[in-house]
């Protein structure tokens, strides 16, 4: 399965921000994955919601092996007294052929093109995770970072260094330089990448907090440095470049 762009909490927040009255979350598991399209309509739309109008994208597919489509939904609507309103897909605003889609957004993130992803999403890409203990190398060299553990099912951009924002537990937002990678200066063969964020002009304990990190701009690719002084100079430049984008802290 493709990795997720949003977790359930963020998805509910985004839906609430549109002004909807309520959201009904449908559980998805192995049993539901094998449910036929018609059974899904009966269980969720007819008996579960008593739907009168169903609004979907014009390419909507549902049910086992995506057997259901808009035409089938219309037929079932005539049988069970609900209408169907298919919505035309939005064209990409950046001039590239094709509609806005999760596939296009994932492709942009895979390339580190977080600005393109933001254009398609209508907002900067955000991921969330809990701050865990790290090896404290950042603190030792004067650039402390929050090591953020993101669930494996969530997508992350291509490895590299980014300018962004961190929202911490008290709701305040802090400009940050983000390193997503395998720390080649310190680790020869890391099994997985780490998400580390240096919160600019911040001094506090973040361990155990759930942080929201938005990726605003790509700064550079990750690379191995010859020595600590070279690394420290580059980290200072990364922070300065983050400031140049006008990313500021807010309460």
C-alpha cells in the first residue's frame, strides 16, 4: 500500500477546517478490503448514513478490486433513493498535464519537491511524530535537534535538508532547519533515515512531545563532511538560509 500523506488526526482537523458538521470514520480492515461494491453501499451509505446525496470524484472507485464506479453508484442510488454528484477533477495548477492527485503529490515528495507538493495540496506538506532520545551529537556541536519518530506508514520527502516550521505541544510555531537522512558524517551504514529538526532560537525540553513539522523549502542534499568544523559551518548556513525565507516563530 502507498504510504499515507496524513494521519487520521490531521485528516479530521483538515475536514473540520472546511466547516463540515460531522465526519463519519469507516473502519478499514481485512474483512472490509474484500467487501463487494454493492455491499459497501448498503452497509455504509444506505443503512449507516441514510444518504440522500453522495458527492465523489468523477474517477471514484470502491469495493473489492475497485469494482465499483460512478455509474454503478448511480444505479444503486436509483434503487435506494439517493443521488450521485460526480465532481470534475482539478487540473494541476503548475501547468503540468493531469489532475491534482495523491499519486502526483507522492511523486513530488519522492523527488524532494516540497514546493510542488504544497502547490498541489494547497498547503505545505506536514508530518507528525513524537520526539525521542537521540545521540545528542547536535547538542555537543552547538546545534541541538529534536529527533522526531514518524510512524512507518507515513510518507516523508526525499532525504535532504529543508527549511520549515515546527508546531510544538503548546501550539507555538518555530522556524526550523530540518535534516532528513542517515547522518553519513557520523554513521557509516545507517539502516534507516532520521528526521531531525533544529528549532531556531528555541531553548526547551521537547522529549515525549508530538510535533508537527511542515516542509516549506528544499535547501540541499545530505552529504558527508570531512570534519566537524565543515559540518558546523554548513549547519550555520542552513539556519541562515532558513531565516532568509522569512520563516518566523509565532505564539
